[in-house]
C-alpha cells in the first residue's frame, strides 16, 4: 500500500461518508467562533429551531471589532465607541450566552485573536479538524491539524451537525532545506515562498511545509508559515508533528493530561507524511538563499528581498503582468526602479494573527531597545495577540522597551490588520505591517501596505525607511 501524506491521514481519519467524486462529509473536532461571521449562523439556528450538536466543541472570542486602546476597552462592550463594532461584539456575547458556549469576552485576560488563542489554550490539538469563519484558520495546521476557514452558512452547519461536506485537495510539499541567516524569520520564508509560486500557486492544494528549516522552527514560526498558506492560494497549510509540537502542547489548558496525554502522544506521533508518500507538487527553496522580504505592491506575490528594486513594467513577461505592475505602482505611489530601502513608512504595525506572539514581540523589542522611532513615522503600534501574550511581554519588560522607543503598547485584537476597528491607515499612507494581506484598502481606504517581519517593521520604525535588519 502506498505511503500517505499527512493531509491524507488527517482527511481519512475524519471521513463520515465518502463520495465517488472525491468529496466527503467530514467530522469537525473544534469550531472557533468570532463576532464577524457568526451572527447570521446563530440566527439561522433560531429560525430553524435547531440546537447545537456538540456544545463543548465550540470556543468563541471577539477579535476583529474590538478596540485596542485601553481607555475604550475599560468600559467593556458598552465602552466601544463605534456603534457597528459595539453591536457585533454584543451580539457574540448574547449568542454565546443563549447557546451556552464558552467565550473569552472582551476584558477576559484570555481574550485575543482567535488564531492566537486557540493554540495558546490547547483548544487546537494535533490530529484535529479545526474550522472557523475566517480564512486564516490555516494557522492551526502548524500543530499537525487539518484546519481551514469556512463561510457563514458553513458556520451554521457545523454548529448544527458538527460535520461539513468538503472536496479533497491535492497534496503539495514546500520543502525548505539548509539554514536561515541571522535576521531572517518565518515571515520572510513564507513571503519568499509566495513570491516564488504566486498567490495562485497553491490553489487546489493542501500545503505541507517541511525540510530542515521548518523542522528547526519554533511552533510560533510554523504558525506564521501556515497562516500565510492562504496568501499562497491554498486553503490550508500544515506541519508534521514532532517533539517541538509536543512540547508546545504539553500542559496547556485544554490539552489532555496524565494517562490521556500518553495515549494522545502515541497517536500524534503518526501524524507525518510517510517516507514513500507521493505529492502532486513539490516546491523547494534553500534557507540560506532567503533574505529579509518586503512587499512593494498590492498582492502578497509582489514581494522582493530588501536589496531589491521596484519592478519596471517595461520588463514584464506579458501584457497582463505589465498592467498589474502599472496599477500597483500607481496605487502604492512608487517609482519603477527605486530601491526597496527608499520606501518610507508613515506608520508601523506589529501585530495580527500572523505575527503577534511572544517570539514576534521579542524580536521586535531586540531591534528597538535603546533607540527611538524616527520623527517621520507618525505612529508605531505594537498589539499583542492575546491577553496572555500581553501579560508575558509585560513580565519580560517588553512593553517598557516599546514605550521608551516611542511606540504605542495596545490591548489585544486584530487591530490594524484590517479596517474593521479604530486602527486604520489614512489614504496615501504607507505602513510597514506584520500582517498577511496588502490588498488595496486592506488597512484603510487608500492605505498602502508593505508586508514584513516584526524585526523588519521595528527597524523601519527606527530608521524611517526599510533597512536590512541583518545589518542591525
């Protein structure tokens, strides 16, 4: 019998009913809920008179609409200034109360970005199927889970049945061997992957990240990689279970304990691709070849190494590419041929479900310690991914490092990753952002986003322009 990939194993272990066309009804182990995609789902249950199939499989947390300024947070939900955001968060509270779902409410110390909170609490475990009404649910695949985003109608379906009808994906292996240079992070690696295969390169695939570089990464780095598998066109990304995974999960709130832990470890140890497993596509990179990355355009595939130059449309491979470059240059306000290091951010954002964990904050703090934000930078936001991350950072004194440098230390939430709360870019403003998307208007109408690692964002805040953090 041919060897199986990690994705094959996860898929087959959750099939309830298979179909001849390759689709199947699969069982869902964990459903994560936030305020944006759940209101209609809960209302659908009410209208149909349906109950939850398995209440304890659900965990809710508000993140997209919550304000990150301490003053606005102090009043709880009623203190949220924006009426739409206030209604969204209050509706989640009401629905969780009515359906008896565990929720980490706005001022709960466990509250934060759903894709930070799930792994942090041990609510996401190896071998699980994990879904949430958010595309970056792929983050959880870093634990050896089959995790992907779903739509609002599917949120209702999972609440009511604990199952989903899904089409099986093809298998892609992204293998990064060798070793990374000092100053090059998981964010740089995944941006380099997207730059290589494009934003459609992973379409129709489940991506497994492997190789020496990935095996030597922390769980937090692996989460960053899996988080942005979406920007590579895939619906999910994953990493095989190893000792790094097990040590991360051990002792977390929702993780199994004692005899159940030993049983779980025995099962989880099988969650890797077999040596003779066949992948439909293999993409290879060398770690030592990857440099710090900066996106210059309006798509994550429009990314270059820090020593690169903004593309010239005249050198495009075809008319379609030329038009895309021309439009991106116009929107971003950049000139063809200018060095990436000449781009000056107006604002800096360190946060999001991609890069708001404790290791991300440590790397940024290491860069800014003893320095001051450049006078040309209007604002530099640091937003921890959860209350637990915030507490840990403050225990280590990272908050003081950021504040002494002239940065703002905020409360947990999605913040400036997307324009759904008070943290937004103004039209024409450039932002060095550790988030995952740089589409037109993603961080605010007319805002211009440059995707970078936390260390690169921090260095840009100090220098006032993009610099090679390896030199720092």
